[in-house]
């Protein structure tokens, strides 16, 4: 807290000096955020815009290096995914590895020539370049977290 107070005091002094000198005080928003950034960062799911991914899942990105307004020191991306009851994501491949953590619902995960039932509390590892898709076999939404490392990029995904 002491460092934040010193930073704020320093910014106020710089503003006053620039104002007295007839100069404009300009500070980049990212610089300001970095000066006040602590080790804790919290992002609420409801504040993440909903998108339809290339594989037709409903996604909300929690964390993505380069896309967030602050400079998080991450290699991976983290998203919340949703597949409606009875729906199936489109078969696709990523050049990178991916991990699903099942939160709610029940489904069948397909990776290459294998398939398995997935339920809440389970983790699924998907190797790089594996054909993958997930089917919601339940009667409610299938919700899961997706971790892609290195971070997801459109050019690393192929919809089949």
C-alpha cells in the first residue's frame, strides 16, 4: 500500500509541475495500470464478452496475454466454454496442447480415435495437433475451462 501511495503522490506532483509549466500531462493508461498493479488480478465471468468460437462453443476469455488491458506475465490463455444440451463442438485441431477442466454437465470427449465420458471435476489433456471435439450428452449446459499453452491464436487452429 505504501508504494501505491508514493506512486500516486509522485503522479500528482508531476501533474502540478507540468500544469505550472503550461505543459499537458499525458500518461498512457497501460502505464498507469502497471504502476498500480499488484500481484492479485480478479476478473468476473459476467464481465467477459461472450463469443462463438470457430468450433461453435460459446466462449468467454478470462485471460489471454496481449489481449488483456494489463500486462499479465502469462504464456497460456484461459477461457470458460459452454456447449448446450445435445450440441457438439466442431471437430478441430490446435497446434498447441489444451486442457479442459469440466465444471458442470456431462459429455463425451473425442480425441483422435478415442472417446470417453467426462463429468465435473475431471481434467482432459489434449495433445498438440490432435483431432478433438466434445458432445454434450446431458440435459443441461456443459461448462468447462479451457487452458491453451502457449496461448490460443487463430492461426494455430484448424476447423475440420
